[in-house]
C-alpha cells in the first residue's frame, strides 16, 4: 500500500525543490579545516539564534547530545535527565561508550521534571557515589508527547543545577516547535544552558544535520570530539545549505504543524475506542491510545488506508505532523481513523 499521509515522524521530511536548488548553488570548502563558508555561515546563524558565542555543525542530533556529554563529563560521572529522554532509549547506549557516563532517570510528568526532583537526585560528594555532572532536558519532550518545558520551570531546574556546580544541556531537537507555539524566543529558552542544539532534519525539512551551540571554549572542546568521532566533514556546505534554507523559510510555518496536530487530535476525540486528550497537544506530536485492538493492529489497518503512524506501546500510537503533510492530509487521516472505528471495531 502506498503511503498517502506519513505521520510516522517529522524526521521523514524531504528537501523541497527550492531547497535542493539552493543547496546545489552552495559555496563549499573544507569543513574539517573550518574553510567551508556555508557551514561557517550556518554556525553563525544558529549561534545568533540561540544567543551563544559559537556553534558547530554536526551530522546528527545524537552526536550533538553525545559530544555535549563528553565535553561536560569525565568517565564515571552521572547525567540527570527524564526517564523518557532520547539518550536513554534511542542512542544505542552511546553515553556509556563515548563519555563513559551513566544516566540518572527522573520520573517526570510527560517528560518534564521539577527542580525538587533534580535537587533530590544530585549525588553527595562521597567517593562511593558517581558524581552528578549534567542536567539535561528535552525541548520539546518527544516521548512526553511534544510537551513544552515552561520557561519558569527551565529557570528553576537550571538554577538548582548551577547551585550544585552541574552543567546544563538542552536537547532542542524540536525547540523551534516550542518557539512557534509560545512565541518565547529560542534565545530565551536557551539562555540558562551551557549547551543547546537544534535539529535541521526534522520539522525544518533539511536533509542532514544539527547545530550545537555554547561558549567559545565549549565549542572548541566539542570540535575535538567531532573529529574523534569522525563527524568532521569536507565539502559539507552542500548539506549545510539545506539548514540555512530551512532557517530562512521553514521556521514560521512550524505553527502550521502544531495547529495540524491539534486539529488531528480534535478530529479523533470522542471516537469510540480512542483515548486522547486534545487539550494536551502542545506542538506537533499527538499520542493516543486505542481500545479493542492492539496498537500494532490499529497501525496496520491505518497503513492499509495509506496512513502511517508509529507504535509507542501496546495500545499507544503516535502521530507527528510536519511540512510534508497539510490540512487536507490530516482530514484524510481523521477519516481513516473513523472508518476503522466504524467498520472494524465493535463496541
Ligand atoms: C528529542 C530527540 N533528541 C535527539 C534526536 C536525535 O536526532 P537525530 O535523528 O538528528 O540524530 C531525536 C530524533 O528523533 C529526538 O527526537
């Protein structure tokens, strides 16, 4: 069955014709020698967007998380993050391998924890304990369902971290979706973090890359890790240009993705067998539960109608909106869900 509406993830976005043309025209140089003018420009743009001294283009968001941990920590240190965080579930255990660190998961609410939880998790200086070194948050929280960390909560958490001498890190894979939803600038969200990155290859629609930002010294250290991990590239301006195009053309429109997600959630609200709280949809990720069949069966039936979502648990599904789906596609997806309820399920 051909996929008509792909709500599997915003990572599947493809570069538009205009983006491809812009990429083809990019001026390039040797990125590893810091001589690629397009990569250098992208780094400046993101450093400015996030209000940091410098930034560094990387092949993936995963590498941005892991390099940050490697710079901030020494082997044996511990990183505090929510139990749903990406490095715990989707990074192949990289923190243990690359920085030799362990992770202290917190039991947050939909990906968001409190300053009190951080304070309680920080280890003592006893030599039996691993040393708490970093607090990491995810804006927005992916497995939390696209939830937005409120600015006030961010400030509280970072303050506690700082009081105890810990570094602070923001996985901003979807930070700009939060910006689109609240109107709070990326700079404001990033202000209290030692390291922060955005992903170019999700809702922004570029094919490759993330950009990690921080102080001059932090980025200097990050560059060693980028080299060590084989992340330094050559004529990377071709792909970095996709990121520049995305920042110039696709940021404002993230609002549409957030609105489409809410529209989808509202459209399936009240259908028998669907459990969803449309009010809780803050950005471009919709989590919903199904009754009467497993998530896998439901997803298969949707797929037969040309709609792809992802399976997040036994009865839990996730739909993510992005620049390759429009309102009409969402209407189609809502209809597909209703048809399964009408024809395939009995209550
Ligand atoms: C919250 C979060 N962090 C990190 C990543 C990793 O990004 P990348 O796929 O660019 O490595 C993802 C990707 O889905 C993500 O959702």
